[in-house]
C-alpha cells in the first residue's frame, strides 16, 4: 500500500490487525505488479517482497509477510530520504497506472495477466466508497 497526504493514526478495521495504523489522506492498495523507479533505476518492486533484505535466496521456511523483506527495507530507506509529492497520474485501459512523483521518481503499476481481477484501488481510510480498477475496467 502507498499512503498519500498528511499522515495520522487511525483505528484498524481489520480484526487480524487490531492496532491503530499510520494512514494518509488517501491509500493506494495495489494488487498487481508494481515498481518504484527513480533517476538511477528500480528502487524496489512487488517481487522484492519475496526476498530477504539482502536479496539472497529465501530459506525454505521463510515467510516474507512475517519479517523484514527487501521491499520493506528499500521503501523505508527511500521514504526516509526526502518527502515526495505527486505531480501527475496517468492510467491505461488495462488497469495500469503511472504516478509521477517529485524529484524524478515514479510508481509504475504494471498488470501482467489477462484476468479481470482487481488491479488496484484508491480510497480514503474509513470511507465506504473505493475507486476500484480491475482487468475489466472500473468496478462499482
């Protein structure tokens, strides 16, 4: 997930994660392939979640969602470097999107299948209405 706008602590709506979470004015929940790129190349991408921080092959019993992974470490370092603002957003008819950020950075959403599943959604935390993009277009 990517958070945009002013950050604040909000109560969790998930019974599996009852602690409050730091959320932005808007949340982008990406459920397809994505990558964060900058002037020097790819900083991280969705597949980096599947690897330990050092990029080595994961141990057989390793669970990327339970401990530090390469994506989390790369994102933490990138966000800590300087603030970034959204300068432009473009979307394509296949569920992809390009979010141009300040300082020459981009979030690229890159669907890579022919399915009609959800690609991404944009919403305000706590709001019932979500802007949902699927492989078949917009979902009501």
